[in-house]
C-alpha cells in the first residue's frame, strides 16, 4: 500500500462547478499537509498549506484535514478553465526531510 | 527573479552519455532537494541536502551523484544514462527541513534518453 493515495482522474467538470479533490494516507505521524498545482510543462506551485486537523480557506480554495480518518481534501469553488491542471497532495511530519506526494489528480474545467 | 532555477529545461541525449543538471535558489533556504517525476506524474524524492550536507539518499542508482558546492546550489550528475532515466527532474528548496516548511520547486528539467 502506498503511503499516500490519490485518484489520478482525469476529472472533467463544467465551469462554475465545485470541485472536490482528495487524498488518503496511512502514516499517522503526518502533521503538515500541502496542496500543489502543476500546470503542463511547469513545476508544482504551492496552493494551500495546513498544519494538523481543520479547515483553511483562501479565496475559492478550501483545504480540509481529518487526521482521525487520515483524509485530506481540497475544494475549489466556482471553478474556472484556468484551474485546469494536475493537483498534487503532499505531507510530512516533523523531524524528517521527506515530503511524500500523491500521484496527482488531473482536473479539466470545461468552458 | 526566479526563486528556484534549474538548467537545462530540456535535454535529449544518447544512452551511455554523462549529463548534469544545475540548480540554484535565491530564497536563502538551507535545504535543497532533487525529485524525479515519472510519466504518471508521481514525484519521488531522490536526494536532499541541508547546508551542503547529504540528508536523504533514497534508493537511487549510484550513477546519480548530487553535488552541493554551497547551500544555494545543488547539481545532479548522471553517468552512463539509460532509457529508464527519461523523466522530469525537479530541484526544490525549503527552509530547514524537519519542520514541515513549504517546498518550492523549480520549473523542471525534461530529460529524454534515446
């Protein structure tokens, strides 16, 4: 079993839809959770960062962490064609330099 | 100003050749990384350096050798290239690892071995 599981998609939604992206993980020591967005032929860029459990909102993006279920989510409201990209979750714990990434979910928002 | 820059962006080379990818960060970070991304977009850590000291050395063939001349630079040298080495290699940096600090990635180097 991989440490982090993420549905690769692709996920196609119409413009304006609410998108839900998810990752599950097995290592209960993970405390820091990140979402990265990667456009084609580009490097991953940080979208959201959350420490421990709870919600964090930034504009149209909301990150949720449920440590009891070992489940994290990224919600995108009012999705736009410019949101079309691959979304990668990442996580780590304190005391390690290793960040474990999910395989990424490819999202297409149709105009 | 690009925060993490790596060169070259594209590299096509023949099997058996030796090649290097260079990386520089101007963020003042202490920790630098090399990640490999395969065709399925899976990002896997290869190496990590903290203040020029090797911290992470994953199960990578010893044909791959990182070198950190100073904490702002981390280069990757690959000997005797094989077809399976074709991938995208990302350099990244963060403030001191081990504290959940955010990783910042470069734009990637697309390596194709023919």
